[in-house]
């Protein structure tokens, strides 16, 4: 019998559904042990405007909070560890960072193959860079990544995700917008990855797992979105440091800076990013080879880190 350990954090349950659809379809000789991360205190869902923006500085600077220790049977020699996580402000969600920075992750992940599963709006590559580092600091080995996104146009998905996060309802905003988040079809089709994962686990061979996943379209990337994300992450680092100078999550002194950041971000998303995308595609022919190389890197194709 082979053993797979799945560790997820999800507020709405979307990510748990994605991971369960993968693990439920693994071969019968694989036993899956599921664990969910619970933050202390829990982050609100639905969010209030204030709590939503307040999560930015600690998400970006990767400052851990607290989670309930996972009740994992560490006597079992797990063959694969699946980590399912959402993205917060181009960074891993705080509870996931907290898990990785704790002692439990070090003992569980050490010398183990790790498969990451992401459920995001459409910007996940910068967070995955941080996750790669944390996996390697825990002495684990990243063997693959599956990233599911909202496939609607960028600005539409911003409106619908804000509606979803603030209302808790994953339905059609005003009856005219599409459903927020990852489509039901994509969530159910994720089982397409199960046979190749089963094969790797059964044969204890992960060398080509990520390439096989990529061939099955495990990581969809939109070039201009990746470029905006790279620049956005640099700006978020600056903003988060600036806000943290006024104190931690409990501090009321940082409210004003958070408010300016929220206005800045909405301006960048709705005004600057469409112009940036246009410029990006105008320069595309000149940068074609560099862009292709970069996308391959983020997908993890033929990459040392995988
Ligand atoms: C505070 C916050 C910030 C988010 N920032 C991003 C982001 O930078 N990029 C992105 O693609 N999705 C972002 N999302 C969407 C999440 O990655 C995720 O898709 C959504 O929260 C649903 O995840 P769940 O499984 O926890 O319910 C954000 C969500 C929240 C709550």
C-alpha cells in the first residue's frame, strides 16, 4: 500500500474540492490521508473590506500567524505529499506560510516528493517561487505543480472575486457577471491528472511527473498577466514594508496607509494594467524568445528545481 498525505488550506472549500477530485481518482493501491490547516484565530470568510486589505502586509512579507498543529501520523512513510494552497496578494496565503515556517513542516517534508496544487484567480507564479524556496528549506523535493485559475478576462475576474470574497456567494454577481473563481468544469476535470500521479506514486518515480502534468495543461499562464504580476510583486514588497512601519495586524495606526494602498491597487488594476498589457503585446515580437523561456521556467519544464 502506498500513502499520500494531502495538506490544504481553503476558505470557501474550492481548493479542498480540487484536491479531493485529484485524490479520489488515484489508484486503489494508494491510501490518502487528508489534513486541513486551521488558522488561530480564523481569517474571516466572507471578508470585510478592512480585514481583506489588512492581510496584505503579512501575506507579502510572509510573516507567520498561528495554526492548529496538524494531527499527522508521522510513523507513516508517505510516498507523496500534496500541498493545496490559495494565493493572497501574489504570495502564499498566510496560513500556508505559517505551516511551512513551523517545525512540523520540516519533519514531514524532509526528503519527500511534494506536489503543489494552486487555486487562484490568475496570478500565482510569484507565490509559487516563495513556495519552492520553503519546500527546499524543509529539505523536500518539488516534483510537480497544478495551478487552476479563473479563465475569464482579467478585469471581469477582479470584479467577480471581490464580490465572492465580500459576500461569500460563489454565484453570478447582479445576474450579468460570470460565476467567480475556478469553473465547476475545471474543478471536476482536475481528475485528468490522477492517472499520471498514480503512476509516479506506484513506481516511486517522479522524474517526469511535472512534464506529464504540463502536457495535460496543469499550469495555464497568460504572458501579459505574468509580466504584470512580476512588477506587482515588487510594488507589493515596497508597500508592505511601508505599511508595517505603522505596526502589525492589530494596529489601527496602519489603517490610513492601507486605505491609500487599496485605492492605488484598484487604480493600477483598472487603469494601468490594460495599458501595460497593450504595450506588452506591442513589444511581444521583440521579446518572444525571452518570454517563452520565462513561461517554461514558471511551468517548471525541464527545470532543476523540479
Ligand atoms: C486576501 C486575498 C488575496 C488574494 N490575492 C490573490 C492574488 O494575488 N492572485 C490570485 O490569483 N488570487 C488571489 N486571491 C484569490 C485566492 O487565491 C483564491 O482563489 C480564493 O481566495 C479562493 O480560495 P479558497 O479555496 O481559500 O476559497 C486572493 C484572495 C484573497 C482572500
